């Protein structure tokens, strides 16, 4: 479990694409030691297992399912990745509970800046609109955010300067793809009631 409060980023250093999987190396100052091999790390909101570590270079294996559901299929060396260690019992939860099980990707339709706040419009497949609720939580590239406006095929989020400073959201451009995990409780409640 994670809470979407990003304090660390990493840089993609190496990508080895295979037929239906990928090995990924990310350089980061995230505080991790070798005892944490096998731990879950949220990378752009995707729960990945740490398979090796050498100094500040972390290696992850991505399966076909992960590549299919996330923006990692389009990742390039030099890309900035939001990173978060999994929660420990007793940790403060300032964002909202997330699993790192990305549901889909969304496409950036528009970015409007009002004062220092970025209002970002994201389009999604209409089949996912059932999980979008105004003022509900949403996980975008691993960042816990609030939905400010909903339409049938898109929604808006407001990103404050502090969040922009600490995350890769400040690098977003029109047509970029972002990883989306809808609110876990909302998804389960919807499935129970339908």
C-alpha cells in the first residue's frame, strides 16, 4: 500500500525491452538498502518489485500486464519517475490509500495555469467514467490528487505549486500519457452494487 505523497523522484537510466516484458533501471536518492530487495516501490504509481540495487541504481522487472496498463511502454532514458516506498504500519497517511495497481492510462488534453495552480484536463476511455467522482481521490503518476471536475470522457485535477515542485507532473505536456489508479474504495463499492 502507498499513499501518493511523493518526496522522491528518479531518472530512467537503462531500459531493456524483451518480447513481452522489460527490465528497467532507475537512479534515485530514495533511501533503500539491500535488505529491502523484493520490496514494493511505487514508480509513477505502479507497484514494482525491487530486484537489485547497486549504489543509487534500482532495477525492476515489468511484466506484459504492467506494460499494457501503464505508460511504461512509452518510457525513455532520461524520463523522471515519481517514487514512493510502501507504507509501514503507523505511517502518517496524508494522501489516500493506493495499491499501485494502475487501472489505465489517461491522455493530457489541456493544461491551464491560474496564478501558480495547474488545472490539468485528462481524457480517459468512457468505460472508466463510472469511477470518476467530483472531489474524490485519484492517483495520477503515483501522486494523490483530487478530482475537481468530471465529464463523460475527461476530468480535471488541480495541482498546487508544492506538488509540482516535488513530482514529475511539472514536466507534463499536451498528449502525454499518465498512469491512473482510481480510488480503491470507490471501485469496490461500484462492483458490489452492480
